[in-house]
């Protein structure tokens, strides 16, 4: 069973290498004779599909893949021609027809086809298609370099990235293929007067229409760090209890949002206000694409209401600032922190300590002396764990700082940085004199603040993500699209937040 | 007194009101369930060990709204205290006490943490009839929290455990609750053994092991062949330590011996690679003024270090030279300040030059907490 020791990616490389060099004919024989178990075969089948096939390719355990279909898919992939039918039907052609898009309930195949074609176009745009293809080609040539495994870390990263890129390309090509097949089948059915087939195909088109609509949303989260877990930090603006209460409401909104999405949250750090609310708090959010979604919340959130803390019932405006920091999974991309650059201290510990004191509090603060960046944690049950968690927060903050620095070096990103600068006000919540929540970036608004404050913020997030990705013509993009990944940590400096009375 | 008012409120809303009519002379909920742990096997009398909440079987149930009511009640008790404990003796403030309420739920509710999260979420309530399984009866929960507030019984004794480093150490009355400061001794040992493999494979001693925390922490970082001998004079301490040692599966790495300081160590005299101890070091005259959780609940045997608090520390100084092998490491915890200076001075200048690299190490609060060094 020595084969089982091989990484799946190596099987992929093997396959890929052979295909590139047109040594295809013996491939399936080799693979099937070497693979000793179902799982390895299945794994190969997966990887092979991953690379070369559209969804229509069928993989059977012994013969795996018909060589000719492999070759076909391979060539169409690398040349990136759009898929065409024998009569030259393609997704672009469908778009060119400008068939009107009607409501889903109207069973008009042209409308479905046009809607699907449009979705595919949106998906490609969001994925920055030409970029993606260039990147895939670059990575492909990297993974086939004979010396690549001399640096296993690099090789691992390249092969992982390569797999991801190819997966995306494969998926979109599969969608194009599927659309064309449906359209052809439908035409065939009509020509032959096969009403049963026509009905079936209509259903399939409608299913596909819904499916691609969801894929549009998935394509919003194609940033490198989007799949990461993250920290969400909320800080009250100046203005005392009023804004501390607001900060707590905002934090609560995120906790409930996370719960709705099935994300797991842990409070890392919380500094309560004297009378109500929080001065600031940090939570950790675990779950698929936590950062991808949450990054859309970065900025200042403004509340207008009659203050429950103001006996003369005046209208108040308060602010809370939100920062979102990805927790990078790839350790090799972490900023290296020198132990000697750290000051680690216990805070809020009073008196003699040691045996004389019994406390369940073991809050820890870590200061990174060269940058002044700090992280605190007080919600874990032991000092050791508080220290570990604070360290994790510190690491993420420093990583983010470094990313921001690099982004600034890369002038192309300057534009997007100003777009999403953390100090910008992004959303207003009005509870009085009327009721409304409005996103200032997208102008998206709803009239039910309660449900928003109970965590129903997905619509805001998605509209922002799509606006920022679809706004500029980054179809030919070179990274100038807004990718709000590079956000300086909020608590490095925080000025200009206030709370004021509007009498 | 305000507390009885809250009890009255609770009594009115609780379906368990009868339970609260009994005398309060004794611990109202001393847990005498038949011990369900036959797992802890050892030559020492483990039967005296009380099973901590988080390890008990979930035999009780409650609805989410009942638990929510408990939490509300517990918080009302906390607000009635306000900063009273803080002002009186630097005891816990409301924020800490509220966190303890949450942790208590974490230990007692047999379900994932999301249930506990839901409990602290005001809006998700109403009449939540979902039933969750509990490791203690609701009535017991009420009793325990009442003890926390009225008697200042330490939280760690209520739940029967203390989170220390990456360990969950079981504790009960009669055994000192391990302190966060002491965690650092393990860090220091870790550093020393990472530099000197020989020490990592040698015999280490933890004198006055109490719950066994230090011994367990050290045993887990020693390499194969490394062993810990942990001693204590207290029978309860030895039982609890043995329970903890078993729970971490370290029976083969840690040997517990009952006896006074170096007495049980005759056979390893001069062979120790390391010696750590957190002996009682509080000056006798300070005992009366201690924070209630400590002074009224933790064993004096674990705290009182004699007139200057130095009795046992000096005893350790005097005997370390004979106990340690050449190159062996020692780390002692002290009351800080002048005590550590004094002990460092003794080890440096009044020990016939038996030690080298004697250092004072501060804890994370900046208090000169530890004295460390090596046998020449
Ligand atoms: C401050 S506690 C330390 C407990 C544990 N090592 C810790 O750090 O949590 C001191 C311990 O010394 C023990 N002790 C007191 N007198 C002793 C003696 N004469 N011989 C051995 N141990 C003793 C007490 O029982 C107590 O467990």
C-alpha cells in the first residue's frame, strides 16, 4: 500500500505531467494498475476530473476516463475557447440574442437560457476570469517544474493554489457546457415534437437557473483570505454610555448573525462600559467563509435614536467602529514575531497575588513593542489559554498590518484602499424619527431596523460584495477591484469617532 | 438582609421551593452522590475525592427557560453585591462573578456551548421549552451559587475544578486551588529541559504538590524516561492529586508520596534533575486579613508559612543542595518582593556556593515571584 502514502496532489501532478506531454495513451493503464484500493482510484478520479473534465465526463473505476475525452477537455481548457455546439452555439451567442429575461415562473426556455448565460457572465466577471486563467497557466507551469519539490512548502502552496484555480475554471466550463447541452436538447425535442423531453429539459433549465444564481453569490467570495475564520472587533465611539450601548448592540448583531449562518463565536476580549454596553470587544468567528462575509462590515456604523439614557429624551447620534481581521490558515505566510519584542503582562490583577489571592480572572495583555500593537484576552479560563488567544489575536493583527503595508507598496491597490478605509461611515441605523437602515456604500436600505439588529444582515453584505466586485470593469481586471482585505487594524489608532447630541 | 429577599423571589418562582426550607447550618448541597467514578484506581484512598461537575453524569434536566431564570436570579445576586467584595478585601467584582455564572453553566449543561451562548442572549428567550440535560440538579445550582455569594465559597470549589495552563485540574476543599502565577514554573522548566536533554530524561520532584498541578504540568513536558516524584503531607491533597494524575493517564510518570518535604525522597537523594515547589509562604500574621475565598475556605496548611512566611522556603533552601544532582535545576515560588530577595541571597551566598545562576523571576504582574537556579 505504498501508494496510499502519496499525496493526492502527486497523483494529480503525475496525471497532469503525462497529459501535457501527450503521453496519454498509457495513462489510465498505469493508474489503474498502480492504484490498489477503491479510495485511491476514487481519489485519482476526483483529481482527474478536477483538472480536465467538465461535469459531463464520466469516470468509472477501472477504465477511469476515456483518453480521447480527456484530451479533448484538456485542450479546450488550456486554450480557453468558449464552449460551442456543432452549430456554433455558445454562451456568448446566447447573450448576444438579448432574449428578454422573464420571471422564473414563466416557462420560456429563452428566458431561462438568457438568465443562466447572464449569471455565468457575472460569475466570470467576479472570478476575474482572464486573470484566473493566466494564473492557472502560470501555476500549471510551476507545478510541472522538475525541481519544484525541492522546496516542499512552496510546492505545497503552488499545488494547492493550482488545484483551487483549476477547480474554479472547471466549474465554470462545466456550467457553460451544461447550458449549451440543455439548449441543444431543447431544440432537438422541439424539432422532433418530443413534448416529454421538452418538459424535462425545461425543468432542468429552471433548476440550473436557480443553481447558477447561487453560484453567483459563491463567486463573490473568491478572495484568497475569504475562506478564513476571523476576528470581529467593535469599538464604541467617544460619547460614553450612549455609544457603548450602541457598540454592544452592534456586537450582538454579529453574534446573532453568526448563529444564523451556523458560525461558531467565542468572545476573546470584552471591556464593559461602566453603566451599560461595551467600550470594545473582540469575538472570534469560526466557519466557512467567515472572513469573506464579515469583511463587508468594516467601517463606522452610525445610530440615530432617542437615547434610553437621556432623561430629557433627546435624539442622539452614536458611532461604533468595526474591524475584521482574517486568521490566516497558512502558517508560512505569518509575520515572524520575535519573543524579545513582546511584553506579556497580566492586567487588572491587584494586591499581593500568588497564594494570597483567589481569582478566576487571568486576563493577559501582549504588547508588540516595535509596532505598539497590543492584544488582550480575558475570557479564557486559564492564564495560559488567555495568553495563547491573545497571541493569536496579535499574530493576526500583525499579519494584517503587513498586508496593508504590502498593499500600499503595490500602487494598484491604492484606489481600493481609500474605498474601504476603516474610518469611513458605512451604514446608518435610524430608530427615530423614522425607522430605516441604509448602507451608504450601496444605498441598499430596509425599513425594519429590529430584524437587522437581530442579525439579518446578509442582504447588506451581499449587496456590498457584489457592488464592490461588479462596480468597476474589472473583467479585464488586474487587481484594481475593491478587495477589502487590506484593512489596517482598527485599534492602532482610532480617532474621530464621537457621539453628539442632536437637540 | 438583601440576600434573603432574593431567595424569596427565587422561592416564589422556582419549582424547587421546598428544598430551600431546610437549615442552612451545613453546606446545603454537600454532594454525596454515590461516586460514579470507579475509573480512578490507585492505592491511595480515592474515595474521598468529590467528582467535579463537568465530569459527572448528566442525570438532571431543565428547560432552557428554567436555566435562564436561574441565570437571571444568579445575576441579581451579583448586582446586590456590587463592589462590596472588591471594597472589603479585593474580592471578585460583578464582572468576574457574571463570568463565573457562565462558566458554571458550561460545566453543568451537557450540550454544546451554543446552548450556553443562547442562555446569555436576552432576545432569544421567552418561553423556550427545549430541555437540556444537566450534570447537577437545578436545585443544586441554586444552592451552589448561594454559597458563592453568601459564603464566598471559591468558584473552583463549587464546580470542583480549576483550569490551569492547558489542564483542567480537579480540586476540592482541603486542597489549594492552583494559581495562575504558578503556571510560569512549568514554562521555566520547559525552557530548561529544551536546552538540556539530560534534564528532560531525569527525575523531578514537586514538593507540596497539592492538587498535583505542577507535577502533572512538568510530567507532560519531560521526555521518555523522565519522571516526577510529587509529595505532600496532606492526605486529601494526595488523594486529589492521584485522581488528577490518573485522569491524565500519567500513573507511570508521576509517583505520589505522602510525607513531609524531603522525607519521602531518601531513595533519590542527590539524583534529582529538578526540584520545584510552591510551599506555603504567607506570613502567619497576614492569614487573618486574607480575601474571604482564601482565608475562610482554603486549607491553612497550604498557606501559612510561619512568622515571616519563610519557614518552608528556608527548609527547601537548606536541603536542595543534597537533593539535586550536579547541574540540576530548582524553582521556588515566593510571596514576592523582599521574600524572593532573601531566598535568592540565601541560595547565592549562604549555601557554600552550591548553586549557580541564581535568579529572581517576575510573574506577569511584575511581582518578583520566583527564585530559580542550578546546582553547581
Ligand atoms: C501553596 S500549596 C501548593 C500546592 C500546589 N503545588 C500548587 O502550586 O497549587 C502548598 C502545599 O504544601 C503542602 N504542605 C504543607 N506542609 C507540608 C509539609 N510539611 N510537607 C509536604 N507538603 C506540605 C500543603 O498541603 C499544600 O498542598
